[in-house]
C-alpha cells in the first residue's frame, strides 16, 4: 500500500466520520424538536383544562 493509498483511506475515514456525526446531529435536533412540540402541546392542553375547570366552577356557583 502506497502513501497515496494511506492518505486516501484516511480521507475516506474522516469523510465517513463527518457524515455520521452530521446524521447524528440531525437526529438529535429532530428528537429535541419533537419533544419541544410535545411539551408545547401538553401545555396547551393543561391551559385548556384549567380554563374549562374555572368555567365549570363559575357555572356551578352562578347556578347555585
């Protein structure tokens, strides 16, 4: 194996490692984004539920 082949092999290894890292970064970013959307959705559900409970309480007290 010549020096040129050694450098080519090393370059290929570095390229593959960089591509793997970019793929992992994209996956992690996608996962974080998905979790953030889930938390935001849950927050909206909690807010809606609290508003409905407050409205129900008001209705019960007003009807009494």
